[in-house]
């Protein structure tokens, strides 16, 4: 059985200091005592010191916390902080650095750059203060059950992202596979965009060069974290001259770094903030460039720059109609990636894969659903959804906005059925159509499992599955389909699907889904917190992904002429 999730509350500044709850204005006043560059560079160094990023690590180890507490905490508070660390409470975590760096980036008015540094004890107080301001007390007196669930989604989604259980390198590798494997295998009528040409039109250099470049500095940051020992203080600035070891020209290197870097003069003094975990500027520019050095402030956001460039930056440059078509194209790419995961990894003796299955002898030309996986007499019906929740919604803390988003993208749609309503329609047809109107392989189905797989983190986050299943159950009429057993609906994101690969290589996918339901009948936990078979962190036994990564690395070394 899967153990229940263990909730850990991080140590806030006011608890450690015995003071009143910290206010954001107090925090910003404290930030103005130091140059922004000193704060942001300190964030980059501690991101490496605490090894945030690789293997989905978002919390400093107890060993590192115990070492750094005496350096970062006031002498009279050290014993209290050490006790919290020994009680397994998170002391230093990734979200603190993101909040601190983001607040420093948009500080108004900006302090002068006088070359001074942030004293260690002041930095420790800022980190713990950042953690305190990330906490949002959950309050709800809502009478409607769906509103209560949507409110929990709104509260917990930002926290779920901050403590992501996904290895960031998978974000890069997945998008690289989109470009090099998935798009070429799409049916010709769906290959509506030449992504390489669209990218070069916007950026002025080739997409292939860019993804090799992102991979190069990702590997550099990964290696830096691997080599650090407890107590080490890395310089953390990557000198652009590092790329002198390649055949790239200085102009190419500078142009590419400009897509991921901000300079002090670029920092936004005034910027609308959507909520306590809105780190959008940091996401867009995860590196700080000072002279010829660049500082990796956030490993995960840096790795994700391939997708944000090739998808979002390109889309922003397009007229509205063409932008809409571009997003539709990427929706097809995402569906094909989900198909490819099953085709590549699922045990074919226990999982028969049928992408875009259709009814027979029906005027309705639309597919039954995106994918059906037949596991004996159980049909797992899958809808893959590439919709991305806008920052103005995901960080708002507003249950009304979050509920509207989930309903439009995963339940009802606006002008056509989506997600839940698509699956309900499929159940109705499978349960009522004459057998001759169903594909032969589907006619013997005795159990139906409905699954929504999202590209966004939201699919596996707290309470999302409970909300979507509640919408599913309120319309489902089980008495109408007495010969079929219909399970509750399951939702998961694509990262959870990737982590399920190791299990689906050995067992029916339906067993993995039903285990998730059995371990958490209310469906309120994140997917991995309610699964016996799907672990957190880096996916295992993904040999096809590993082989693709090796090809990329070899190609990068050859094309760049890399010495190191």
C-alpha cells in the first residue's frame, strides 16, 4: 500500500524569532538595504549549494541545513533552528529562493549598486522571511462542495509547483522529443507548422543550435551541483568564455544568452503580481548577466527555456488567429507524445494500444477519445489535454477563476465537449450502441476506466482529481449501463505518466489507475501520494528517453566541437 503523504510545515521567520507575523512591506524594506545583484547572486549560489533541481530536489538535506544554520541564523536562535531541522522540518527550500529573487528583481525603488554584500545572518533572515510570506492560510466557509474543492486547488497548486516532484531535465528532454521524434511522426495533415523556421524567424538563430545550447548550460549546472560538498561555496557565475571551448562565435553565444538572461538594467521596478507564488519574470529570465558572467538563479526555470522559447515566445509573435492554430498544433503534438509513451513502454501483452479509435457505421466522424488502452476486458479511455493555466489564474488564489478554468478546459468546454464531457459521451455510446457499431476489440469490454492526462501540473495536484471526478459523477447515470462497471475518473499530469512507465512495462495500466483509486477513494491527494506503483522524482526504466539523450549529447559535442 502507498503510505499517506507526510505534511511538513517549513520554519517561518516569526516563529523562529518570536515576533509578530511578517508583513510584505517590512520584507521589502529589508531588501532595500542591499544591492539587488548581491541578493540575486546569493540566490544562485544557494540554489547550487542546496542542490536544488536535479532528481526533483527542492529541499535542503538535513546535513546541509544543520551545517548552514550556524552561518545563516543569529547566534541566539541557532539552537531553536537546529531543533526544527532535527524534527525534520524544512528550513531551506527552493521556494524561498524563488520568492526572494523575484522580490529583489521587482523592488521599487531599487537600492544602489554599491558593491556591498549581504551578511550571512541577514541572508538567513531573508530566506526564512521569504518562506513565511509564501505561506497562505487556508480559509473557506463556502457552502458549495465544488467551490470548496476548487478553493483547495487554488490554494495548493502554487505550493505543489514550488515543491515540484519532477526532475526538471525531463521538461527539457520531453520537449526535445517533441521536436525530433513526435512532430516528424505526426500525420502530414497535422504538420501545419515548421517549428524550426518559425523559431529562427523570431530569434534569428537556428532552433537546433538553441536546444544544444540549453542542454550545454543545463549539464554545466547539473555537474556543478554534483561536485559540491557540504560547506562548499561555489562562485556560481558561468563565464561566457566557457563557450570559447566550442566552435560558436562570441556573437552567437551572446545572442543566445540574451534569451535566458536579464541584466540589472532590465529588472522591472513595477510589475503586477498575480499572487504569492507568481515568479513569471524569473521564469522568463532565470539567469542574471553581469558583464561576461551569468548566474543561474533557478535551475528548473533555466531547463524549461527550450519550451518557453519555441512555443510561447514564437506564439506571442503571431497574429491572433495564427497563434490559436499554433496552440492547436501543439495540442496534437502532446496527444501524440502520450500515444508514443504507451507504444514505446507499455507491456503489449497486457496493454493493447488504440490511438484515436472510431465508432463503426456512424455519421459522427469524431474519435471515441484520444486513446484507449485495452487491459483484458477493461478499457482505459484517455483524454490528453495540453491546456496551460494562465499565471493570472494559477497564482490568484481565487477559486472562482480556478473553477472556471477547470470547467472550460477539462469538463464542459466552451463550444464543444472536452475532457469529462467527452468521456461521458464515450461511455454512453459504448453502453448503448449495438455491438456492430463498436470496434471488434472493444465489444468485450466489461469495465471502463476514464482518465484525463494534463500537460500542466494541475492534473496531479491536490484536489484536482476530486473536483473532476465530482463533475463526472454528477452526470453519470450508472443504472443506464448495468452491464458495465464504471470506475471513478482519474486525473494525472504527463510527468506522472512518465513516472508510471516503469510499472506499465510490467503490468496493465488499468491496475495502476485502480490502485490510485483504491489508495485514496476521495481522490484528493496528488497522484504520487496515492499510488503504490508511481514514485516521485526521476522516472525509471525509460531506456528510449536515455538513448535519445545520448544522441543529443553526442550531437552537441560534435557540432560545438566541445573540449569539455
